[in-house]
C-alpha cells in the first residue's frame, strides 16, 4: 500500500463536493416533493463513505487500474455520447441568450467524434483520462440544466438577468476547458482527423474564457426606459418586442404563463423582480394589441381589444396571471387575486402571499365583491365585455362590447344605492361607490350597516382608496358604528380604522373623532377577533403622541393590565406591545407603574415567547429608568437573573 495518488483523491473530493451541493439544494414545494426529498435523503446517506476515503491514506484496490477498458469506463464514454445527443437535440433558443446558447451547443457537438472512437476502442485509459471524462460528464450535465433553464423560462426574466446568465455560461466554459485539459488527445489511440478537431475545439473553449460577453447596450437602455417611464415610447416597446421574440399575442400568452409558473414554483424570484416583469409584460401586451388590431384571437381577447380598448387598471389585474379578474378573492394579507390562480398557488404547498411574501395566517379566500362590482362598472363604461363569470346576458350590442341588460343592471344597482329600501341596500352595499357606502353607515338596518363597513374595509386595503374614504367624511361615521353597531359591525369598524391609520395624517383625525374610548370598550367586551382588531388599532394610533394622551385619559391601562395578567386569554402579545408604547409617555409610565406590573413582566421575560420577552424587557426598561423604587422591586423579583439569561439567549433586539 502506498498513499492514494492525486487522481483518486480528486475523484473522492469531487464526489464529496457534489453531495454537499445536493444537500444544499432548496426544499421542493411542488408535486414532485416526495420524489425529490427521497432522492436527496438517499444521496446524503453516502456522505460518510467519501469523508472516510478522503481522510484515508489507503491505496485503492487494483480493481481501479486499467486492463482492457472495463464496464465502468465504457459506461462513462457511452454516457458522454448520450449527453452530447441530448444537447444536440435541444430546441433553438429564441431569446436574448441565443448567442451564448448556440455557441455552447455548437462547440459541444464538435466533441462527439471523440466519444464515438473511444466507444469502439479497447484501448486502456489512464486514471487521468478517466478523471477528465468524469469531470466532462459533470460539466455536460450542468450544461443541459443551464441550456434548458435559459430556453424554457420567461424571456423578460432572461433579459433582466443577462449579466448573471453570462457569468453562468463563462463558469461552465471554464469547467469544460479544465476537463478537456485532463484528456491528452496526443496519447489517445484516435484518428489524426479527430485529434485535430478536438484540439481545435479545446482552443475555442480557451478563447471563449478570455472573451467577456458584450452586453447589448440598446436592450439595456430600452429595458431601463420601460421600467422608469409611465408612458414608454412606442418605438422602444417595438424594439423590445422584437429583441425578446414577443411579437404576437400567443408569444405573450406563453410569457405570461412562464412568469405565472415562476411565481408559483420558484423561490428565487424576488418580489421587485416579479413586479418589474409584470410591468414590462403589460406594456408589451398593449403595444402588440395596438399594432395588431385584427390578429387571430379568441372571442375573449377580441372583446378586450375592441376599439383599441383602454389599458386595464393594475388593480383589476390578478398579480399572478396579470389578466382581468373574473372572480377576485382576498387572502389573509389583504391582497386580492383571481380565485383559480391563488388556489393553484395554495395547492402547490405555498403558505405565503405571492405579492408580499408574508406568511398567510389562514388559507380562507374571501370574495372581493367590491372589486368585482368595480370591474363590472369599468367594463361597461369602457365598452369591454364583462368577464364570463359575471356576464349572464346573451344578446350583445353591436359595436359597444357591452349589453343592454348589463347597462340596465348597472343603472338599477346605482338606483338601489341612492334610493332603495333596507333590503335593496343590503344587496347593493358592496357596489363600490365610496360616498354612497359612507351614507349607508348611518342606516338603521344593522345588516346594511355591516355590509357597508365591510365594503369600506375591503376598499381601504388599497392604498389609493384610503384618501378617498377619509375625504368622503367616513371617519366619524365609522367611529359611530364602532360605538353603536352590532358586534360584527364594530369589529369591522375597528379593522377599517386600523387600515386607515396606516397613513400618519389619518391617525390624528381618527383619534380626534373619539375612536380610542370606543376601541378600549371593544377591547374589554369584544369577541376574541374583536379584541385583536381593537388592540391592533389602538397600537397603531398610539404611535402618534397625542393619541397616547387620549388613550391614557380613556383609562386604557387598567384593561390592558387585565389582558396582560390573563395568561389564558390569548391577548398578551397585543397588551404588551401597546403598554410598551404607552410607557414612553411620562403619564403612561406612571399609570402602568401603579398597576403593579413587575411580577408579570419578570415572569414573561423568564418564560414568554421571543416577541413577548422583547416587549416585556422594553416595558421593564421604561419603568425602571430613573425610578429607584421600580429597580428595587425588579431586583427582589429576580429580574437580574432572567435579564442575564435573556442577554445570552434572547433575540438581538431583546
């Protein structure tokens, strides 16, 4: 036995690295999850073998030495031949990566004669050559993955990621060149013609390594302009349409599906990148539609472009499919999606909101009747046929894209909103007219009031609507519902005030309208959901200094302390967060101190959740700052010990 030679060490090392690469792959979140996970788990179990071989000085057995070319060596040569066939059979690339793609495919195909001759040969191959062939096999596998990835995905994404893609092609070229360096053609029993061809290909790979990819400056400028300008010049969009091979409606349909699949099945697409792709795709769609008014399209598409139809408002498009929504639904984060698209996302195993990436608290889908009605109104006003699920009329009006019965239905709906009785109000409360919805808040019918405040809650989720709701004079009426409405109406009123209070100027108006005492009342008397709605609204409002004073005057501290001390009530998170904010005010600090919170705070720091420990520590710090009495009580309760443990094992903020 002698020490294991370099060639064998290299193979063992490469196998170890490949297992690490496989182990580090992200979790699979689609229908292949079980197959994917099983394969990764089994491969990881092989890791100890290569760790031991790597650390061993033992010479591997003579079985690895060459006599006539054994089955393993025949196998690697055969596999290389098959991989080249696979690469040669890949479809033509029709996006911005075309040049890089075609150059790589052409060079790899030129290596085919080498493996044809080696396959028919009984020549003994050295360990170095086998090592080079194995490295080349790995490079070819990665080549297939790269070539497929750039040819099958979104063309807009490829263009935006062109620099990164060029780096990947360069790295792959280096990998292939290194592998070819380990295969000394002059020592192989191959024909002179094949030897010269392989050496020439090797030179081509070396030269490709030394050349930097030349960026398409015109393309980069056009992409930048399409992202920045609201009304992008038509000539720019036409150039992009040509460069990206997105010239027809069918091209754009495939691109929309590709982006849709990326959102659902890929964890690698950042939110801002998805929004950029969506923006560019919308502009290209409008450009292609305007340039091809008579293209061969489905009835739905023809309806959408009749009379060069107006651009669909972004709020009416599903963030996933980018199409006009037919059945809009709201998820727990407040975002709206087309039902079929978000259901597909959820069925794929995702637990986050596609647009915000926030974790979904639940997977219930709430119909967005307000938006559905607004879409119907917009379609009618702009001569666009209603999406099929909403269009129940069979007789279409010539040249208008709408329907007589659709117009009559809209008129009747508006009439009901303006003058109808209670029963009609309930049916129409979610029609989307903000001023009329505000009027309905004063209805003596409780169900009408519930529908109206719920509709305003749905509308307030959209940032653009917050100002319209406040300008319509809604805040005093919402506060009145919060004080006097049914429990469901009060809960939704609290949630609406929280939504509106996201804007700082609204915090002042909501506090001045007397919302805080009513919220505290709901905090004490409401259902679990109502209490949480009230707590989140109080927390948000209390960020404004004037509202802290209002909260203290309304006697906020006592009910909050009651929630804090009720460990089984499920409101400790919210109570701690609000108390921590109120304690930053001198009056709040004094009021909280009088409620004897120290034992509870020390216990929360000792046993609470990470978030609660943070808030309890912040509250304890506020109370103890400059107060010797509080410091003494905290010390007697063992705060020093639990704070030391928190400093060692808590979160950074804690």
